[in-house]
C-alpha cells in the first residue's frame, strides 16, 4: 500500500530542525503498534526507510 505524505519541518528557538511524518493509525494497528505498545524500530537502507514494531521492555 502506498500513500503520499508531506514531511513537516520545525525549527526550534535555538535553530535546530526536527521533522514529523504522520502515519495512518490503521497501518500502525496492522503492525500491532498501539498507545500501550508504541515502541518502533526505524531502519534506513540506501534510499528506503522501514518501520517495524519494537520489543517492549
């Protein structure tokens, strides 16, 4: 499944830049990511970014 999204860029008062990307809640639910189990692993390989459900401590 594909969906085109826009990355939001935010500049802090000290000049640092952070980003945000909204992911559909239904996609996260399919991965078993919930408000209680919200840990994820983000992996970058070449020109792809992948998100996996992480292990809860």
